[in-house]
C-alpha cells in the first residue's frame, strides 16, 4: 500500500485503525479528506472488506464525487463498484423507495422543494384562519423543520406556549398535505429513514448487517436525525468512523449540532480518538493566531496545530477611520499584492460576517475598475429586497417606470395578481398613458374614469396602492432620500414582510438597512442623484469570473483556502454578531466562525476593522471585536488609527502599547500639491492635497484612469515622476 507511506503518523493511525468506533478530530488543513478516502481504500485492499459492505456519507454531491474519484485513483486495478457513497439525503431517499411498504407514502413519492413547502404551509395557515402577519409561513416552516431534524413528529410536537400550539396545528395539517400528495420534504427523507431503522428491527438489521463499516465526513455538521441514522446503520458491527472538527461547527442555523461529537464519546466510551494536528495549509503564525482565538472556547478537546511550512509573515492588523476606508484599504492591498507579483488575483479573498457588508467592498472594486467575484450570494444590488426598495424609490421618482411597477405592485402581497396587472397595462395602452398614471388616478376612487375597468377586490387594492404612491410623491420634495426611504418602509410594513426572524430573514433586513445607510449619504443631494448612482454601480456587466479576487461570507468560506485573506468588519456587533450577545451558544459559534476564517489563509492574513461605520455624515463609533484580544500581540504588525485604548480598558493594553510603538517617529510630508506621481495599477496622476494623519501621509490624487483617489502613502507605493 504505497499511499500509506505518504501519510504522517497521526493520519496513518486513523487510516489503519482497527475495528470498532473511531473518532478522528481533524484540524483545519490536516488532510481529513485524504484520511477518509484512504481509509476506504485500506478497508478494501488490506482488510478485504467488500465494497458493497461500506457506507460513506457526506453533505454535498461535490464532496461525494471527489471522494469516489480519490478512492478509484488509489485502487485503479480493483473493483470498487457497490460502495454506497453519497449525501445523507440521496442515500436515505434510495432506502425509502426500497422500504416504502412501511411508509405512509408510495415508492414513487416526489420531493417538494423549499418553495413547494412554504406554499403548502401558507395554504394551511390561511385555511386555519391563522393571522399570517403574526405567524409568518417561513417562520412556522422553520419551526417544523427544526422539529423534524430532532425526530419530533407532528403528534409529539411539544406545546409550552400558544405559539407552539399554533405551530403544532399547522404541522399536523402540513404533514397530511404531504402524504396526500405522495410527497416528502427534505427533512422527511431523514426523519422517515431514522424512524424506519428505530421502529422496525428487520429493516435496521438488514442495513446494519450489510454495512460492516460506516464512514462519516464533516461529522460536526450533523443534526440529531443524522446522528441517529449513523448510529442505526452501524448498530450491528459497531464500526463507525467519523471525521470532523467541532471547532469548525458553524452551521447551527441549518440544524447542525456540534454536541454530536460529545454524544459520540458518551455513546461509544471505548472509541479510539485520533487527533490530526499537522496542518499542510498555513504558516505557523496564522495557526498560532487561530489557536489563540479557539482556545478560549468552552468544552472542547484541545489541539495543538503545527506545520512544517515555517512561521511565515506576521498578521497585518489595520484599523480604518471608517467603513469606506476599510473597503479602500482592502482593494489597495490586493492591488499591491498583485502588482508586486506576490499573488495572483485569484489567490486573494475578502471575508465578512454578513452579506450586507459586500456593498461597500463591491463599490470599491468597481471604482478601482478591478474585477471580482462574489460567492455564496447575489451581488448586493441584485438581492431581492434591495431591488424592491430601489424599485419603490424609482416609482416615486417616475411613475411611468413600468419595470419597477410590475416588480413591486404586489409587494408585500396585496391581492394584485397577473390577470389584474395585465388589465392595468391594457387600460393604460387604450388610454395612451402609463400603468403608473392609471394607478395614481385610481386613488381618487370612483371618480376616476378608469374605475369601471376593474372588478372586485382588485379595484380597491389598486386604488390603495395608488393612494400610497400619490402620498409618497407629494411628500418627496420636502423629504431627504433617507426620510422618504423610511416612510416607504413604514407604510408598507416592509420589515415584517422581509424579516421572518430566520437567519435568512435577518440577513434580508440587514441588506435593507445597508441600502438605507447609503441613502443617508444623500441628505443634501436629490433622489435622482441617488438613483443614478445606484444604477451605475449595479451594472451586472461588472461581474467577472476567473482569476479575480473572491468576496464571500465567513460561512461560505468553510472548506476553501486562499494565499491572502482579508477579514473585515472585526467590530463588536458584526463579529461577534449582536444577536449573539445574550446567547452563550451563539457567541461560541461566532468564535468558531472567526477561527474558520483565520484558518483559510495560507500565507498572508489581514485583520481589519473600522472606527466608525454607517455612512458618511451619520456614522456611529464602533468597538473592536472582543475576539481581537485573543490574538497574541506578538503575532501582529501594522497600526491602529487612534492609539486609544480598546473596549474601555486602561491605556496600557496590548493594543494601545502596540500602537504607541509604531508611532515613535515623526513623519514628514513627502508629496505636495501639483506633484506628478505614478501608481502601479492606476498609472500617472497629479497630487491634489497631502496631510499627515495618524502617523501616515494621506494623499489625494487625481488619476487619468480612475479619477480622484485618497491613498495612504505608506501602503500605496507612489513614485514621484
């Protein structure tokens, strides 16, 4: 077995572990996928286990395909057909079709997607005459999903509050609808399979006797149902091999429960525990910073991550004066790394806690005319809620805007369907006017000549919306853009519509608030200037794939690696998120999220925050992330922008001392107005102004290529020509 010779001692111990339960606690970059696939190859080639006696489960089809390809490359001359290797859902769906005689559904059941599921819940809520505003379909469905993930059926749903009773009523009817449709949702696939194995011994015996070895990838991301499944699958032979790292459990909002690692140790007290601590990705300074953060976590098995790649460069900390400067620093930093040939653009990544934070970063890249790609979400201006609010504002500015009218005429739902909308367009064409003008006229009620063209409730709905639009237009001249924005949000009750208190709902509302922060900057400018700026920035042609920097959330970064990583938004309230302040479990996950971000970096790591955030003119002071105190100061290089104490502690903290040591020398201005300079990316320019600020020279330059830019002389590497 030549491949065993390439393993380190800990990896070899895991791959060649004997029978019985094995827990491999794999640190980031420690080769866990290699261990898992080589374990499968070892079982087949050395232990002579038949391929069809092996069950290997993971979370994505991509991961499953990669595992299968690696096993085939390790055993090119051996038959490996028959391994049951796939995602939890795909494997369980296969089993349910085979065992449908034990289920309330037929073997040809269909799987309802998320939209189907929410539509059914909405229908049940309406038929039960439940207040849809108090019990939003998405929120109720999320509660049902959590129950299924914990193996709680509709009849057993616990009711300690009135809300619980409402959810239970909906759950019971929802499940009846699924069964009558011969359908399952995603959670049913796991729930039904787990119940089959729990309740019908013959079924459990069939599969647990067949699968001599059960292997699980990303074990820390399993929920209760998935943990029960793997216990049942391995019930007979007890050969359960789980690979994961509770320090990288960051998907609680999806049902993942990091405590399954502790449950494993309790349920299998004789299990072999193997730690994978050698990291093949990062330099030691990065690993030491990560351990400084994660070692403060509670109830965890400590690991000592090490690498043979050397200490590497220190971590660069930068405290920007505001969130615009934060974004500019990132773009300038990446431009310098690329210009100096340290990295390719695609080796660089920018990570942040929430999707809303991409807005300023995207604008900074666009202003610098540098391409980028966004991972794990739509571009900021492409998100539904952002486009909705822009459409409302465009409609106030120009009621003839048919695209905006069609987008939001039924947002939030007000009973205006496609048929009514078609009639509205036809009436407008027949009268040589626009649908928006018809809508405004309908606000006059039956005095409108268009009133008789519509029937039933649709007429009232159109008139009500026309009245709102008329009121907004009347108020707009005396309101700032932000005030008009707030008026629209309140009149529509848009927050309640968009924020169902789920993780996604909170993100959507944060995106709305981020757009409002931009609107605040137009307090002395007109609505049409705001809309023009938004239209130019949101040009979809700017989106680029290929060898370009990546922008992504910390959640989306798990499993990835980059040469240079910039983590922005390291302020309390952002990371850790404000929602975690009163929830110890949530705070622990925020800590793990920061740890995951740090360990994505291979060679260079930048930790960045902003002293003020929220837009020019209306910015609020922020506090540094409490997690920054856990990064050993001797690993850091860079400067703060203030020299003040952090988080209200006495002046001689490690951060303030660090700042003082950096500001010992007096800096003299190098550039003067009229000086011609050259930038590695933007070419030739002329200095407009220069000033000393916080131990740095801040230079305003007008470039022929990109216009005016404000630069830090210590970072921009400007050359006088």
